[in-house]
C-alpha cells in the first residue's frame, strides 16, 4: 500500500497553494480553553504544513493569517494574535533559512504595529535570497481593500499621464495588486467546514480548484494536506475550454 505522500504525482504539483486557516477558536472552545490557545496550536500546524510544502517542492504557499476584518475582534485577541505572529516569525526565521524558504507578505502592512512591521521586514530581508518555497503571509489583507487600493494607484498613474485607459488590461490590474509577481493559486484549501471565500484573493482565485475540509486548523495534519493535493490532482482543469480541448 502506497503512503499518501507516494501517491502525489511530482509532475502535477500545484505551483501555488493558498489556505484559509479556520477553526482555531472552535478547537480551543472544544477543549474548554481560551481562543488564544487555538491560535497557539495553529502555529504548530503552520510549521508542519510549511515544512511539508517545502519538502514536496511546492513553489508558493499563501496563508491567510490576519484579515482586514480581524481588526474588529476584541482587543485582547488582536493583541494576542499580533504578539503570536511577531514571536513566531522571530523564532522561526532560522527554520525558514534551514529550509531555503523565502518569506513574503501581502496586505496593508501600514496598519500593523511598528514593532510587528519591523520584524516582518527584517525576516523578508533575511530570507530574500532563499530559492525554495515562497511562504506568503496575508497580514491585514482583504481582497476588497486590495482591489480598491489597485484602482486608486492606477488612477494616480493615469492622472500623471503614465497610463491611459486603453492601455489597462488584465496584466496591468495584476501588477497593481499586492500579489504582483506571485502566480495565481492553483489550489485553495479552507479548513473548519465553512464554505466561503471570505474576501480572500478574489481576483487571483479565478481558476483555482477549491477544497473544503471539516478539520479544524489546529488538527489539520500533513496527511490531510497530502489528501487535498491528491484530490487536486484528480481534477480536470479546463480554464473555460472543453474537456476535448484540454486533453
Ligand atoms: C481562524 O480561526 C484563524 C485566524 C484568524 C488566525 C490564524 C493565525 C494563526 C494560525 C496563528 C499564526 C499564524 C502564523 C502564520 C504564524 P478563528 O479564530 O476564526 O476560529 P473560529 O472560526 O473557530 O472562531
């Protein structure tokens, strides 16, 4: 019997996997613990899945770590999440270096507390030369923020005469999003049984395969990750064409 890992076809790996890590709070509640313990356990899952993705040869892994809407959670939870993110980055930078992982961020970093922003910028600079997996953290990110920001920046360029309406095409839009230079995700995974996209990568997910699992993020295992990839590899991606055309 082949292990799940052996069932993954190297020739058909998703180049970019995006994950909505959901269910930390519910996991904690089930154990009778405060929500923050769910986030702490979630960090362990982040560690395991990043390592598994790097080892498989996935090129990009994007994790929805903090949404624009998350700023509206109770202050104690926002503070705890920020501290956890900053501490994790500081602690895990050597692991990223050992695994040849490059850190990138997407989102409105200007909203992060100054010390947090500095930590992320330091880690991005330190890992910039790594050539393996690119780990993309979505921080203070939402698609509607990003799309609004893109429109504003394009309008500014047009006002300065550096862009004309006729010159704007899909590649211009992509170039003004916070994900500029990052290929679109091939596979989106969402944990915890919610069947929503929740303002995440709305433009970029146009042709992504969607995979939903009931597992809560703190209990999402490397085996669950392999199962999602195997499921992806059994899908037929047609990009609007007919089955005959793509085969
Ligand atoms: C969703 O669970 C999770 C989050 C809002 C935060 C995700 C953050 C982590 C896993 C920790 C740090 C991450 C990194 C990249 C180091 P929820 O709180 O919405 O859960 P619920 O829906 O059960 O309430």
